[in-house]
């Protein structure tokens, strides 16, 4: 049994505000570039970029959580 509960590990993993800001900034930049370009498929590319950023954010947060929870 670990001395650190999962709830504390989740709170600590989600407290990295720089990771959140970077993910939102990259996704917003992609949608801003799509809106400025006027190309038909640009929003599809921006959505694909946003999905990729979200997946990277999720994996990094999950790795941080598992490292802190020490299961």
C-alpha cells in the first residue's frame, strides 16, 4: 500500500498549469491560423492538431499521475 493516496496524486498531476496553458495556446493558435487562412480544409487540420495536443496532454498527465501515485 502506498503512503500517497490517488486523490492527492491526481491533484498534484493536474496542478501543472504550464502544461494546460501550453496545450490551450497551441490549439488556439491552430484554430486562429485556420480562420486566417481561409482554406477549406484548414479547420479539419486545426481540429486534428487540437486532438493531437489533447492526446499529448492526456498522456503526459497520466504519466505524471502514475509516477506520483506510486502504485
